[in-house]
DNA sequence: AATAGCATTGTTAACGTGTGCATTTCTATG
DNA sequence: CATAGAAATGCACACGTTAACAATGCTATT
C-alpha cells in the first residue's frame, strides 16, 4: 500500500538501514549514495510512517491545547486567539490537538507517548488535578492565563488585577464614586483577579460601595444583560458599571438602551478584554486589552523550546494589560 | 518506563498475547483469566501505546478539522461553533487536530497513516487542490460549508442563497426598494451565494438597483464600517443595506451612528449568521441564522460512520437557514 | 480407555523505522 | 604488497501491540 523504506532499499540496492541514514542526514553515509536514495524516495512520494517513528523514538509530535472547558464561559474570541497564536508558532511541524479538559472521562489517555507537550489554557482551578497529573507524568507543560504555584510549570498570565485597577481608577478620575461591578463566572480565577483590582482601586481612593453594587455574571451576553437590569432597578443607582468582560458589557448596554436610557449619558459602562467588536459598539466601549494571542504565541515558543532542549524552569511571566479609552464612560 | 503488556504478562503468568486478548475483549479467553489480567492492568495504570497500535492496526485515531485559512476572513464565532460541534461528537475517542489548509507547505504529510479522517470547513475554492488530494489518497473526507462537485465527498452546506433571498424579500415586504448589499470576502463561495440570493429576490420583485449599491467587504467589522461609509455618501442613498455577515453589520451600524443618524429610523440594516452578539446590538439585528454547530456535529457523525463502516456516498445535505427578525429594519 | 471436538493459551511473525555493533570496503602509509 | 585506520554498509534486534496458526488442555461421547 504505502511506500516504506524497504521498498526504496530494494530499488536502490541497499539495506533499509542505509535508506534510513540517507533520509535522516546521518554522517555515516556516502554522499553519492545519499543523493541516489533521496531521489528514489522523492520519485516514490515516500512519507515516513509517523506511528513507527513515534514507537521507536518515543515521540508523538502531538501538542495539546487544552481549555478548562469548552462548554460554557469560554468566549469565541478567546478560543480563536489562542488557536491562532499557537498555530502561528508550530505550523505543520506538530499536530495541535484542541480539547476541553472536562471532556476527559479519565486522564490516563494523556501521557508522554501521546503528547510531546501540553499547553493548558486555564480558566479556573477545576483543571488543577489535570495540571498536577500532567506535571507528575513529566509531560512538558505550559500553563497560560492562570498562575499555578503548587506545580513547577512555566506560567504566562495577563495582569488582570492591575488592568481592572487601572480601569476603576480611570472611572474615579472621571468623577465616578458610585461604581458597580458585574463579575465573571464564579470559580474562574480571572473573576477574582478583576474583582480584586476593582476593590483595590476603590480602597485606594477611600470609596466604599454597597453590597448591591456587586452582581454576578457568567461571562456571557445574557448574564450581562440580566445583571445590568438588576442594577438599574436599585433605588440608589450606580453612575458607572465595570463589566468584567466585553460580552457582558454588550449585554449591559443593551439593557440600558431597552429602558430608553443611554450610555454614557445616563450611566457609564466599561468592559474587559477588548474583543474585536468592542470598538464598534454604540458607544465604542472603554475596556482593558488582554493580549491572548501574544500570550499563546509566547507559551507555544517556550513549550517547543522545552521539548527540544529538555530544559524547563518554574517561571511566571506577567503580560501587560492596557487601558483602552473610548466613548462609553462619561466625565461627571 | 511505561507499563507494557509484557510487564502485565509477567505478573499474570501468561503470554503477552493473552494480555492483549483480555484487554481487547476477545472471545478467545477464559473469563476468569480475563478479569485477573484486567485487575493487574488497572493496578499498574496500564495505557496502550497508541503508536504501536496504530502501526499494527493501520489507524491513527486522529481527525483533522481543517479550515481553508485561519489567517483572515474566519470569524471567531465560526471557529468556535465548528470546534465545539465536532468535539461534542468525537469526545476523547479521537484527537481533533485543528489547522488552516494554507499552513501546509506541502500536503504529503496528510495521508491515511496520519489521519483516519478529515473534515474540511471550506470557505473558498482555494482549498480545492487539498480536497482533491485527500480524496485521491482515499482519506475519509467530509466537506462542510461549500458544495463540491468534482470530488465524491459527503457535503453539508447551509442554504445561504435562500437565506439571503428570504431576507431580501423581507426587506421588500417592509417597503424597501433601494436595497444595497455589502458583500463578503472576494473568492469565498458564501459571498457568491449570498449575493445570488439577494439578486434573485430583487429580480423576482422587478426591482433594479444601481451598481453603486454593490459594495465589497471582507467579512470583518472594519470593512463593514468602510463600506457603509461609502453608501452613506451616495447622492441617492439606499433605504436598507444587506450586510453579508453580522460582523460587517456591526461595523455598518457604527458608521451610521457616527454620523448622528440612526438605525432603523434613517436607514435599515440587516446581517447574516446570527452570531451571539447580534441579539444584543442596538438595535437588535435582523439577520439569518446559520446552524454551524449543527452542521459540524452532523459532519462529524457522518465521518465517524464512514471510518467505522468503510462506507461512503456522494451526498449533499442542505441545512436550512432561518430569517430572524429583530429591530434593525424599519417598515416604510 | 480411546477419540473427537471445543476452548484456551502460546509461538511466531508482522507492522515500519532507528540504532548498536559487526563486517566489508576503501585509502593511505611503510 | 601488506597493514592499519577510516569510511561505508549491513545484520540483527528493538520499540509495543495484534493476529494467524499451532499446540495444549479439557470435556463429552462411544
């Protein structure tokens, strides 16, 4: 069926070992023999059987890009940027296998035979047992998006807390004191980091807000809409709302306009993430930019380095988040 | 290092073949021996070496989900729905390898040894040589999104043309006669299908529009914004604009509101795709829903069926698109 | 007890490739 | 020409697993 090195060996009148040497640039072969063999392999469209090589070399040439979950709380933009960033680095040298960690009935299919390395795009601690398992198996591992302390891994994390701090400080500088927050999905570390940044900025400026100014969301449009509806019904309404991602901000703005009120004239709204659509909302959204594609690219480069060099070290790299001021916040 | 069936055989006092039989539910083994072996394998955390199995069984347990390109013209929502739909079907029985076809320097790494099957999410004819190559190699193949005639493949296609027809007809029924179109990325088949549906509806109603009512876009927010800006500068302005996807519609709406005009009071806007954000735009977008996740799920099921049963047939399944009426179109 | 048939288990080889060590060939030197 | 050393090539085995066919053991029947 497929061409094997034995087929080539027959035609070239050499052993299969010599064919292997020729195709792998071994120094132990005569250059003329090598070129002859390569020409025959080319004319026969030979492709190595990667299963056979994997078996002998103890390599799979698979990389995992594993998300905590693909079922809920993962926005389309997030997945897109991660896949794109990693693919740009690995090209066609590796197979990129995309999966939700919660899709595994059991982790034991994940081992060094099947994956040369894994990038975990971590959204919550519910993937912690997976990270510990993978580290224990000594699979080359990079964790993006969430800091992990209990395991010796390379970690690339956007600085959500200071992004949220800076955004809340900006709201304060615009004169706002009644600032509410629509939080992200419960249990996600990004939810906590953004809330912490918000609280820290309030504390810094000696501002206290009522408990009713903390409303839970689920990182999606619907929950943003519902949360804003609740805030708009408060007797003492906030003047500004920090939505912990842009999807929820879009839902929140919709809830405002549905009541015949407008953003930012009646209430200011800010988001987090700077998705592609954010600049095109009406009004254009003030938000914080998180470089997910850049983080994914850096993580993939580091992982490839680890795999090829067998060298790893515990490190945490914080990626700078950036305040993006547009039109959705009014100065009062 | 890893546990092999030979290690288990030693402990169980049987041959490695008997271990293989036990773990693969062969009828050729005593049930008691089988349970004893399974218990030992479990306690040793045995995992098969998939490379070895692949080599013997001539299977890779890899499925490709290949997009024409991941570089431009592919929206985040599109990628997300496709990945999610396929993953929901294959679970952890197969590795899902996600890639852009234009990332391949050469296709010859794609063969039956490395992929049990491939789903091509086709956006344009630029992937035609790949589809022909894969079909020629007799790799089980399913093509989604674009009809392919020259190759015997299973095809799952959303009915873009009748969706666009129905939307344009709706605009006509709301009293619009000056209907412009912001087209999609040049060369994409979806671009042509949507334009054809639009033209067919105009023709059916005996409406003709000037050439200036056909403006090119690139399926992204920016090009929608730019195209609408051009339409708004025409001396004889359209009363309604059909944007060939929702991303461009969002950009178009932004261009309208930037001029102090409003949608739908001054000009009506419609989109295509029904992305998650579309219901939350101000105004909520009238659009056409394409069931990408459903198509991806059906394609994956069919491909698995093909792989397991070795049976395939040329077929084209059209998936119904659906007009979704919201608030962005005014009756005049 | 002998025989036949069935169930169970094991031997051997295969899958395609890479590599350690043995063998052969070639070249340079005395 | 003989010898030593280097270069080139090949043999044999390994990797982990599955399966064809052979061998062995058990049971039922005559």
